[in-house]
């Protein structure tokens, strides 16, 4: 490659390549995987965000590898977040290949990034009810709208179904439902070599965002769904895990336990805040959890508040927190003293 991306593709066993596709965020890059198929074609997993830098990287890499138009036979998406999904439509046009994702993931992508999307207004109203100040609410719509160019052109997908198996790199992989981080997300597991393509479900050194979002049909308790998913992943013996961010690692089960423990601590801390404050909005709790400095970064603030709401929903369902809706539509929380509940 010509040096425009400081992060080089990494050669893996079986002719696989880990392709760190650059991101204009603190994460720095998303892991895409380029996998050779027995028929001479290639599969791309999670091609990245649609930016000029990312497109140039792919064009350089495909040329370097001798991969011409039509040689990429398909794109597989673990989930529909823009940093994984954004280049899928561009690659579909470049290569003339199908893009595979779950129907639920596609439905969510259309809701978020479709041309007639009302999601920015829904999220603004949702955050207003939970205490976000007006000067920050004014940033939500433009912030979300800024992603549209980074997911265009959007793909015309074919649908994966969890529980089924697919052939990938000459081997059979099982599609595993992976709720909590993104609706319709999947992991892929290959038991013979104990390998897991994890997307963002288990990541080394960082934890994936778990967001409670507004709207009909959304998961009302995404943290609980996520923790159940982690418990299922703990049962899978793994020797190699291909994550969506950071480095490849070995033991998905150990990391799943660490992440579950992290959320248990966060739940305990949030309960402590409610006990000390008596009553608070989700935004007030979010700033105490994550810091007021996030006001300078609406991207991170959006995720922090959505994750705070996911933890509050978990506590509320357990009976350990109570939400009170005011006459003005504002929602505030308090602890429920003496209530039980658990994971």
C-alpha cells in the first residue's frame, strides 16, 4: 500500500488477512477480514466506514492482492453499525457481489440511515425526556445526519438466519444470535478449530456500547439480552477470536466473564448514586458515571447516555430502581430500597 493508512494489513493462517480500516474516531480502526475461498474468490467481513481514506485503502489492497472486479464473491456483516456497514454498498457496486446480513439488522439500518428516517427527531425527544440540555439536543440531529454520507450507497442485502451454518474459507460456521450491542448482530463459530468471528460482541481491553433506544419493537432491556449472550458465548471453547476492534485474542469465555463483571460493577455504582442522590435524571447520572467532559463530544455523549439508560432499564426491571414521569414528560429515577433482583 502507499502509506495513506499507517495500519498495515496482517497476514493470518489460511491466507486470511486482518484489514484495519481507519476510523475518524478514538477507536482509530475497525477490523475487516479478507478471506480466500476454495473456488478462488474472496469473502469480506465488515468492510468499514465509507470515507475516502477507507476506499483508497481497499482499492490499494485489492490491487496489491491481485483481486479484480468480481473476485470478491460476497460481503458478510456482523452488524449494521456504520463503522462495519458503511462501505458494504460501495463494495457491492465495485465488485457486483451480494451483501449478507440479518433481516433485523437491515431493518434497523433503514430506520437509522434511510432517506425518510425520523430517528434523529425520536432520539432528540427521548434524550430531552431524560434530562439532556437543549444546547446538546441541538447537536443530535446534525450529528446523526453526518453518518448518512458514510453509509451511502446502502446495500441491497440478502438475509442471514441465526442457527444456520454457512461455508466460509472452506469450513462450516454456525451463525449465532448476538443481541445487546446491535439489533440483529451475529457471531460466527467454527467448532473444529475453535474459532469465533465476534464482531463487537466480545472485544479485548474495551467493552462494546450497550444502548437503550426509543421506538416500537426495540429491545426494552438490551443489557439483560447482552449478558445472556455473554453467558452463551462462555460455553464455547475458543482458541482464536476475531474481534471487530483491537487485536485477535484466544479465550472468548474469559473475556465474556470480565465484561459481565464490568457491568455488574457499573450496576452497583449506579445504585449507589441513586441512593446518595435520592432522585436524578438519566443525564445527571450519566455525567456522574462518565464525566461532564463528554459535553464536548456529542458522539461519545450519545453512547454514554444510551448506555446509562440501558443500565437503568435493567435495574428497573429487577425492581431495584423506579422511574417517575413528570407532568412535563421528564423522567427521573430513584432507588427502590429493599428490592431484590439479579442477573
